[in-house]
C-alpha cells in the first residue's frame, strides 16, 4: 500500500489501449450511450462502483480518509459531430454542427449516420465536389456549413427516396476518427478532445488502484457527456466536492504556450482565471515530481470547469491539459504529454489537504481562510555597471 504521495508509475500500454478503444466508439454529444456503457464497465473492472445520472454522466467515488473536501477529476466522453438539418430534394442531407468546429474540417470526412431504424455510411462533401464538372468553381466555393452536404451510401436520388430509408431531420452524424499511432509517440486522430483525457483518467485510476494508494479525501472521478455544447459538469458536482481538476486539451498554436510534451497548466480561459491556490498546488506538484510543464491562457476556450462554476457550484477549479495541435480538426498529440498529465493526477489525488477550511461547505469568519502573496518580490541588487551602454566601435 502506497502511503506517501508522488507520481505513480503509469501503465502506458494500458493508456494507449484505452485511447484506441474509446476512439473506436462514436459519441457525438447527444449520442453517447455506447461510450457511457463502455466506460462504466471499465471502471467496474478496475474495482470502482460507478453511478450514472439520468442522461448518462458517470460518477465513480474512491473513498479516502475523509468524505468532506473531496476532490474531483473530470473529463468528457462526448465529441464533436453533426445533425441532419434538412433532407434535400436531391436526396442528400444538409447538416448543422454539434459543438463548435469548422466545416473546413468536415469536408471529405467519412461518417456514420445514425437513424431510428439503423445506421448508414456516407461522406461529407462540398456542394461543388468535382473539378471535372465545376472547374475552378471547386476552389471558389466558400467554407461553411451551408456549402457542404452529406452523400449517403445508399440508393437515393430524391427527398422521397431518402425519407423512405428512414432518414430524417435530427439524425446524428458521427465523424470517423481515423486514428494513427506512430512509433515515435505521436498520435493523429479526430476526437482526441477529449478521448485522450478520458484515457488519462482511466490510466490514473488504474495506477492508484494497482498501488492501493491512500488518498486523504474522497476522489470523485467524473465523466460528462455534453461538454462540447457547454453543459459539461453543470449537474454532476455534489456538495462535498471542494476542488475539481479538469483534464482536457491545450492548444499548441502561434500565440499559445502549450506544448505536445509535458503538462500544460491553464491559468485562465474565456470564463476567467482558474482558482489561484489549486492551480499553484498543481504547479508545485509538477516541480516536486520533476514533471516538465508550461503555463498557458486560452482566450477562446472553455471546459467542464466553467460549466460547474456557472451552474453555481462553489468549488475550486483548475485545468490540466495535454498539448494538442489543430484542435477540433484532425488533431495531433504525443504520448509524453499523456503520461505526464496522468502522473500529475496521481500525485494530486494522493497529496495532503492543505486548506483545512475546505472541509466545510460554508465556514464563518476569516479563520483558516487562504492568503495570496502581496509583498514586493525580492530582486537582485542593482549593479549600474551591468546597465551601462557599451561604446560602439567604428
């Protein structure tokens, strides 16, 4: 039994196997029953006793030394996708996106269409898909959901033909992930947001359970089903939870500080700053356990943490991320980040509780209340010789 705290050994093969299995299960927001069933069975196999909400969000509580001031680790099972907006006269389908993603990344995608009567395969195509027909018009077509359509792999040449197949408005469209796991550690796929986060959480649970690690408070492992549409953890947080760490992607792009390696710790997103004390704890754990990390701020991004706060839950929130390139497109990550984040999570859930006041949902007065540093930072003594401009030579 592990009684100290620190990053536990992560079973990388297990983590990658779980990621591959999760990617093979279609789960656009609103069509998540199958992935919920898979995740629930895996949690049970790991020795947990998961509970499901009415719609399928999962809570698996690991008992610690104390029930109050519980910690939560949250990821989301749902992905981007689309729905049928209209059955067109030519038998093809107009689409609207599920979640926020560009039609640029939908063009050319192979998909599965889920109807009440069964599924169909198909391809999302621009309205002008053939250069042999439209010549330069193919390149002149604007990018947008109004300029693409779903071609169904079935005999249909009219609206009546399509409706006769049982296809109708509101049917779900799941985009093929097309995963590729490379020997050098890079992983390319759609829907790594947040299937990679779920795999990280499962790998962290596997390590904690394998080592029989002691946790100072209960740990609530949460898996939500509607993060991509902004609902996320709004209705799954219970009163005893004092702090919640979200595992999600961090965008590696110009102007961002995220990386595909190590841990990316978000300091703020479009909803505002994350909790100072919880975020600092995660930074300190990275330093104490020699985990490479970087900080970042996301201006056009929100996560399960934001939905919990907006729902009125008084919890400390933080976001740890695996760096991802081309988020909400054809994404790329590296296994180094997945391992690093999983190690940080194990260090966090086994670390001591510093803010004892968090045991109470509402504590009167200032006794035990946190402090943030206000004093002036120490600076090296000023040496004027170091700041004298050197004369230029001719």
